[in-house]
């Protein structure tokens, strides 16, 4: 019997999910059963199919129709950000024995699309609490707000910058650090950076970091910051948000979609941004997922006045929010680590009689 993990270790959200989960499983008693396959290695996938047996467990991290080829139980572990699961994804997961999602919100969306609840399971993603450790003190005269997310509509980066300018102007007592970028060609990246620079023209308390960072540098950036701000319209999980939570940072965000899974248990250290559910109008999503009926589902549009209030509230109540966030980071480390994610998955497979020691 094999626990076959099909994904790719890289710096994308899915790659981070795959790599950390795989490492957590490899640290358990089931390590000898684990086989990793790179989803981009066609020859490796074919060889994996030829080796597959009826009692194998195939966990697929990238939506691929492998259940139509591999022997054994195939699990599609999918992450999405819309109230509508796009037909290309639905077509692939229809034949899977199980569908795993990282949040109760994601499971509800699948069920609303007609999938059998008995096939849909919540196995959360996680965070490395050894890497993102709590920093208990504020070490600067300036209160640093950190935004870490792609430069795209879903992350509400423009709303964040506009609200910041409206609320704080060039106040030197605060600073907004925008750690951002995009997974496309350099020309596109440069244009997006220019657009963002235009928004912050004349602002002296905004810093833009437009680059990929080594993991150690990214961890240090969290440690040098005080408040995390990401009023996202939707998240399948929200790795930067849970990293900030594990770091013991007060968080400004919407509490909707996948990241509600771990933000609700630590709500006392979250400054919640109010939102309105709105149809998705996003050229990037429309390009990758063309829909004949022009319906891409809905997500949470943050209210500008609420972002402004949240920015101000976090500043005025920072000391208490920080104490609460440090305490709440223990909940994240205990319940939402990658180890906890792997333990949940393996326990689920054992309870279903799929994972049995020979």
C-alpha cells in the first residue's frame, strides 16, 4: 500500500501546501508508505500509474483527472475562492472517491453544487509554528502595518492603499509595507507596479517590496512588522494570514471564506472588516475560467469606510490587541500546524479503513 502524494514543491500557495503537508506526513510512522510524484513529470506520472495498486491512496494537490487512471482511492484536495466552482474543476472532481477542502466554507460550497456530503471532507492546511514564532514586543517608534499578498483584485490591495491614504495621509507614526508581486511575465508585473506606484504617489509612509523573498527574509519581515492587514475578498485558505496569526500579530481582514476557519477561533485579535457580497468581476479569473453565462460567483467586497476604521482601531488599541494576538497564537500553533493537518488526514483515512498497517 502506498500513500501517493501528487503535487510539486514550489513557492506558490499550492506548492507550499504540498511541500509542508508532505514533510509532516514523512515525519509520522507512515513515512515508509509515502511516494511523492511531481504533477508536471509526465513520465513519472505514467510510472506511478503502472505501480499503483487497488489499496493505494492517491492524494492529488493539483486538480488533475488522475482518478480515471490510477488504481486505488483517489482524493482531490482542492482550494478555490468563489461561491461558484468552475465547470472545469467540477468535471475533474466528479469521479474522485473523495474531495478534501481546507475549510467548512469550502465544503458548504461543494455541497451547494450538488456533491455528495459523504464524499466531501475538511482537512485544513497549516503553518509552521517553529518558523513563525511569536514576537511579543514592539521595537520601533513607527507602527508598521504589513500587507503580504499578490497584486490582484482578490487581495484588495488598491482598497488598502486608498483607505490608508485617506486615513493616515503622510503620518510618520505609521508605515504600510506592501510585500506584493504577481506570477506572470515581467512586463505585466512592471505595469502593475506602476499602477500601484501611481496610487501611492507622494506618500512617504508606504514602502513597496516587489520581489520574491527567501523564506528567512520573509519570516524576518513578519518579525519586523506589528499589524497584518489583508482585507481579502476571498481565500481558499490564506497562508499569509495564518503566518501572521502564528506570529502573534493583530490582523485586519474580512472574516469570510476559507480563512474564517482559523480566524474565527482567534477573533478577539482580529479587527474585522465589514463587507458586501458582490458578483465577481475580475479580468484574471474571467481569462482563466471563461463562463458562457458570465457568472463567476460571488465574493466579499470590503467596505472602504470599514477598512479605514479598522486601520485606526488597530493603531489606537495596538497594545491590547497585541497581547491578545500573542495569546491566540497558541491556538494556531496547537490546532492549525502542518503536523495537525497531517494527523487529521491520516486519522480520517484510518477511520475509513483505507489506511491499515500491514
